[in-house]
C-alpha cells in the first residue's frame, strides 16, 4: 500500500518559517508528481504547490514568493519550505502523490500548521 507520511508541522509566529516533509513508501510505479494541498477550517481543500519530474513547479498565487517546493526523487520525498508565514496560512496541510498526470489519488493524513498573530 502506498503511504505518505508528513512531518514538520507545528505552531509558529507570523513571519516565521517552517519546513514540511513528506515521505512516500510502497510505490510500485514511477511517481509523476508530488505536491501539497491545504484545508483551512471552513474552507475547501486547495492546491498549494506541486512539483513534477525535472523540477517543474506550480504554486498557488497566495504562496508565490514565500513557499518553495522541492523533491528528492531518490528518497521519494517532497518538501515544502514555508517562509514569511501569515495567519491565513493556518491549515491542515496534505501531501499528495500522482502516479500519472490525471491520477493524483494518494494522500497523506495531513499535518497541522498554525501561524499565530
């Protein structure tokens, strides 16, 4: 079974930084892409960032310039470096994995990120 395990969340003050990690295991296929979604209380889940092979990246407008996604293909690990954090970044962050362009059905359990004012 594919497993995605997130780590690195927690409580930080506004303006601070945090680095999330997600390790994928049990993959019997080539990973097409990995990324991060987030869901704030009372809001829909939204794409934060995604990285595909050869470091092609996509970011939500709200995090451009503040967040950086990276991937270690050898370790099946994706990272999200978050800087200049804002209270509105508070959410549960979910790691997501795509086995193909249109099959992104694998999810981590989510990790809480809380940014205090």
